[in-house]
């Protein structure tokens, strides 16, 4: 609990410094130190729990926490390179909430996974984290376009890159996430058995639908130059399917039906 609390506090400090910098049109890096501390202690909280149980926990709150950890780490890397530090205003509070939720409600006894299932699980978590960042970028793109259309040139706009650069970053992030999601589906087909017995059919169907949606978006971008509102709708719709694929079904199984 101590590590998770330190991580959450560090995340919130980083988010606060970023929000203050955006409001003052400042681009300092004071937020970077608490962000790194947050990511490191968040990861340490999971590593400590895994060492105690002898295996990685991939249940509902643990998975949420791991995805938010991945998103926080990617945000820190983006920001450290001078691009899109403003992501942290949304991502770091989310990571703080899920780190505390994992500390309070996680640590469900987990069955040992062989290397093949672990590979599948880690591909899935990385895909979720990367595409989660894409969803946040899509929200920023929507907000930026809306503000520009209304000629509301507020200070936070200056914290974002130009519209075309933000759009390019969105599609590059989706491209990486699409590759990771493809690997997730391939490792699932190769290594996961007894889909019906493991209540995985609906997860697989929704994941494939999300994969098709992200693929259609990338194809539309390449062939027809899709951008703007179209890109935002497809990104958020595909991400919603992906969230339902695991977290929606896992919530029902673990929280409602009490099946672990």
C-alpha cells in the first residue's frame, strides 16, 4: 500500500505541475522528476506483489493498474522528449486512481502462467497501454479542432503541438498499437486453448472487431486521407470495443459473478 500511495502522490504532483505549466504557458520540466518517481514506485508495487505470490497477477484491478502504468510510462517518455507532456494532465491522475485501486482491491491469488500465456498477456497489456494513449491523443485532437473552429485560442492550445503534428503522432501511436494488438491476437490463437471453458469467446470477438476497426482507420488514412473528426470517432469507437473485450467482461466475471 505504501508504494502505491507514493506512486499516486507522485503522479498527482506531476499532473499538478503540468496543469500549472499549461495555465501559465510555461514548458518547464519540473514535472518529470515526480513522474519518474510515480512510474518507478508503481512498477515496484507490482513487482513486490508478484515476488510475494510467485506469479504475475492479471486480474481486473491488477490489469487496470498495469495498463495505466504503461500509459504513464509512455507519457513520461513522450514528455521527456519534449512532445505531448500535456498528456500527463489526464494520464497521471488515471494512473494514480488505478494504482490505489490495485493496492486496495487487487492482489487476487493467481494461477501460474507458462511463458506462452505470459507473452500473450504482456502483448495485450502493451497494446492496451499504447492504444489508450492514442485515445487520449484523439480527445486532444477533438478539443483542439473544436477550439480552433470556435476561435477560442486559450492557453492550453499552446501546450499542444500543431494540429497536423498531433494528428501524425496519433496515427503513429495507433500504428504501433495495431502491431501489438495483432501480436496479441496471434499469440492468443497459438497459445490459448479451450476458449469456451475459459469464457474467452466474447473477449476474442470484441478484440477482433476492435482490430478490424483500427485496421480500417489506418487503411482509410492511407487510401483516403482520413483525419480530424473521422479519425477521432474511429479511434474512440475501436478503443471502446477493446475496453469491453477484456475489462467489461472481466468486471462481470470477477465483480458480478465472483468468478476468479
